[in-house]
C-alpha cells in the first residue's frame, strides 16, 4: 500500500486503551494515566495540566464571543473547574468538533461536542476501559467480533431499503460497545452516561430580538472561523447553507464556495443551478466538486474498514470524489444540525401530546430493528420527564440526539477520510436562540 493510502487508514480518528497498540505506533503515543492514547496525525490534540483538572482535547474548538482565544487558552480556563458539573457552563458558547478527556479529583470523564459529531465509542473488560472513534479500532486491542446483532442488521429490509441507514445513538452493532450520546458525558468510573444538558428552562423571546441575536452570533462565528481556518463553504439550494452564506458578507473574499455533485445530480438540478445563480449575482466564484462514478478499489477497501457501519457504495463514492476533487487543505463548512432549531420532526410547530417508542422508531424505519427498541424506550422514559427536559421539546431532543448524534455523526466519521468539517450550528447558544422564539 502506498504511503498516501496508508495515511487514510482511520484518518482523524483516535484510540485509547490500557495496552500498547503496535499497529498504531506510527501515530505517536500519549500516556494518559495508565492508558495509551493514539490520535491520527491529521487530527489535532491539545493538553492542559495547569489547573485542578487534567484535560486532553482531540479535535478543534473556538469561542465566537472570544475570537482571539486559542485552543490552549480555552482549555486552560476549563482546567480550573473543581467539579464535573461546572463543565457545561464552559462548553455552552463553544463551536467545534471534539472529544474532551478530563481527570477531576482522580476520576475520569469524557465529553464531546454539541452534537456528538466527534464520535466516542467505549467498552469495558473488567477494570480495563477503552475509548475509540468507532468499533473497528477497538478490534485492534480486544477480541471484539461481529455477532447476531451485526448480521441481523445488515440482512434487514431496513438496510436494503435505505442508502443512508443508521441506528439510534448510544448503541453500536456490537452489544459490548456503547456510543456517547450528545448532551451526555461518560463517567468512566461509574461506567455510565450522565445527562448534563439541558439544565435550565429556556427563556422565550420575540422573533425580532431572536433574529438580531442569531444574525450577530452567526456572523461572529463565521468571522472567527475564517481567522483560524482556510474555509470552503458548501452551498446548495437548501435553506441552511444559504443562511450561512448570508453570514459570509465580510469574509466572502477569503473563502471558496463549492457544491458537491453526486448521485443523480445533473447540471440542471436545483442544488447545482441555484448556488451558481446566487454566487454569480454577487460575483463570487463557484466550484463544482465532481463525486459521481468514482471508483478506486484501494480507497474503498480502506473506507470500508474505517467504520463498522461504513456506507461504502454510497457515502464512500462521494468521499472519494471529495478526496480527489475537493480543494486541498480546506475546512469544509456545512449547515448540518441547523434543523435542531427548526422543529424538524413536527413541521407544523405543534408538538404531539403523546409519544411512544413505536412512534419514534417509525420516524426512521427502525420498527424491525429489534435491538433498537429497548434503547429508544429507555431514552424516551428519561427525556419525557420535565425535570430532565426543562421544557425542551422531546422531538427536538430526539432529532438532536438520535439523528444528528447518529446519522450526521456517522457521515462525518466516514468523511474524515477526505475532509474536516465545521458547522456554525455546533453551538448550544445558537441552537437556544433558534428555539427561544415563541410560536404565533
């Protein structure tokens, strides 16, 4: 295998384990307590050992309200917390895609970004614990193997009927392995996930006030991102990407605008023609990234092994197009996760009075996926309690945690082989502004 393909193996992923993993020695090793941490060279890692809390950050983050702060400065500030309960306050305004490992008063905790898009999977073997971006990395250091759940899933009618198939967040195709759900942290010692968000009732505000706050924060986010990364902004005919374009007025001369052309999209498709017309009217350059009819057996073999849920015959082909034709070295900006603030699961704005596990399973065709039923029921039982949801709509949290934390997180995990992604909507403060508007 040539060196360029070799670098694509588990690109931008990580593994933490209690023993040396010789297959990942080329990545370099960080000793974290009794464990070894391996992070792919194309993924950033930062450490803070200055305060009460030891912190290791995998990935990236920034604060649009403090645009000059660097990642080390941000995590150094967090390092002075004295309890895990304080962490949510510091995470609230942050934008990014990251995993945060903390040691507070001798106990270990794991957080990730707002939408769980830097995935964390974990398992225990007695007193030993393991963390990884996805289960295939755990196979390098454990005896993890495919079993009934794995084969039942791939033989299901659901998978056959859905190119972008996915499973509820919190579980994996391996019963031994769990996934960290958005708005939760992992208490390693207690071997459980703990919900930390939402933790307060959201104050409602009128539309005009919310629009002003939203516009200001979105523009600050894009300006801050532009000062830190070389941006390429995705534009389609969709609302969310056009909203991001509206926030690029002051930075448009610095960024590249592009559209992926994939599946059956043609030159006459709205997702191609609308961006062209909009950008042309402003005098901005528009790049079409060709992602159709892409073939490379060496690439696709690596892609398939990079995730236990890899969508090789669809997302894999698109990823190859991105790797081949996307502007090199750019941070891709997408509108993903904006739907959390748009009542995506109840478009009429009227939240159903009654929900059941069967109703939730029906949203994404999971009715025949037997191992999904109990986790969804457990999730619904917890989040239906008003002392837990703090007035957040259950279906908004469902979309946030069970769709974005799974489908979108899986998409970005798979496309880590080709690009790093940023969305200004990976931010609880911005989501809260969208959700704060009273319905007429």
